C-alpha cells in the first residue's frame, strides 16, 4: 500500500518542482494528468489524516524556501489523500483544501567556454533547503516562519536572530559580506523604535531616540531575505563538502 497526495496548482510550477523533488523521502511527480506528492515517511502511517498533516508540514518548508528563492507565488493545494494498493485499487480521502504559496521560475542554462552547459533550476534551491531543514532545526525554524508568518518587523527580526545565533553575532554576518554594519544597525534601530514603526515596532516603549532616517519595510525585507539566503547557501555548500547533502 502506498500513500499519494494529489496536488492542485499551476501546472508549469509543479512541473519544475517535479524535476527537483525526486528523492523517495519527498517526491513530486506527474501521474497521468495530475501531480502527486509521495514520501517514504508515509509508509509507516495507517491514517489518512496523519499522512495529510505530515505532508502539510513538508509543504510548509517548501513554501518557506520558495519565499526565499522567488518573489511571486501562486497557491499549491492538497486535493486529497489516496491509498494505492498492489492490485491497482485506490482509496480516496478528501479534506478541506490545504494551500501553500509557491511560485517557481523557469530554469536557466549557462553555456561555458569548454562547451558544457550548466542548468540552474529554482526548484533545486528549494529542494536543498528543505533537505537541510530535515536535520537542522534552525533552518526548519526559519523556513516555517517564512511560510506561516507575515514579513513584518517582529518576524523579520526573529529571522535575523536565527542567523545571528548560528553565526554567533551580527559581526560575523558583516564579516562574511552578507550585509553592511550600517544596514544591520539601522534595521535593528528601526524595528525596535515605536517612534519609527509605530504599533508594528518590536518594543512598546521608546527607550532611545528614533532613527533620523528609518529603514523602509520593503528595504528591511530585502535585507533580511538576502542574509537568510546567503546563510542557507553557505549551509548547503558546507553540507555538500561534508557529504551530508
């Protein structure tokens, strides 16, 4: 008996994801005219709702990674949970639609002078980050936050704190070239200042003077996204070097 979850979403997006998510531990593939999600984790599960809930957790990581990999997103939904038996029979359990937010871009190819062609697929980034999250709690925490929480001052600061904790301080973030000290300091000052961000501030009381030129929220989002992306890319490179990815 195998569990399958049928997916609803943009066919082009799902096609690209299916090119990257091919591991039996988490696979998106096309069967006939539909895309399905399968995972070896489901093999020990006997209840459709349990399978659905685990799939939701996996998709949350995908959604968080997609938020970093690309900007525009369209919903991806689980339509139903299916059990496929060896004799071809198929049971279907329908649930309320579970929506994720994922929009991936087309692959890009670069031709090198030696004649080789290297293909870059946004889906590969998402796949690698999700794999990291399966063994790295900090990565899982960051991707889940990106998937389930608004990109406001409070949650952007939380994301920065995750990376800072991993790097043992913002000085390492600056030293690695992921951001300038001026930008990080202004972000923190703005985020913590009710005089700059009002009710959206991390703090309810103004303890220092507001920044003269507060950082706009879109700029803050770009800053934190760039830092988190750089952190994840470094982790992927390190994992590949150690043979764990």
